[in-house]
């Protein structure tokens, strides 16, 4: 499902395993893992409840820099992020911002060239990684 550039796919794993699988996949592809945030643990620490929700922040300067060279404001949306979360019914989902949508948001795809190609490659690579992480 895609809404306003947010892609959400079902996962066959729990939240932790989904993010573990995505993190391992990203590392195997040479990506930098900047942070992993357990929002549910943060909520618990202040006495609030939240269903399992984990965010992974990752990137690769070689892939992201051409986009920022075209439109430096893309730096607000990079590095990329993926969120694994459990809904009220116990179903786990993996959501991420489509890199092509981010590039279009900042006008980088309209420049074509390196920026357009970088966005296209990032979109395909991220979709494949997410499907591997969420799938069997």
C-alpha cells in the first residue's frame, strides 16, 4: 500500500525480527546503520504503553549525495528510514518513504541525470530489501 510516498508492506515476522532482518540486509549491502530506535521501549521508560514499534535509520553517502547535490534540502529526508510496527490486531507492517517520492518532493527528479538515476536505483534497492526483510 502506498499513500503520499509512504510504502507499507505486511511482514511475516514480529517487529524485532523484521528490523533485525532489514538491518542485516542493509549491512550486507555496505549500508551504514546510523540508529535503531525502539519507540515502545522509550514509551515504557516514561510510563506509557505503545505496541512494538522500531525505527531503523540507514544510508549510503554514495547513493544519497547525488540527490543532495541536485537539491540540498533532501538532507532533511536522508538518511533513509524504515519503521516496523504492530497494529491493534497484532499484524506487523514495515513502512518507508519511497526514495523516488522524496526526490520528487524536493524537485530532484526533474533534474534527471545523476539525481534521477540515483532515486530510481535507491527505490528499487530499498523495495527489494524491505521485501526480503518482511517476507518468509
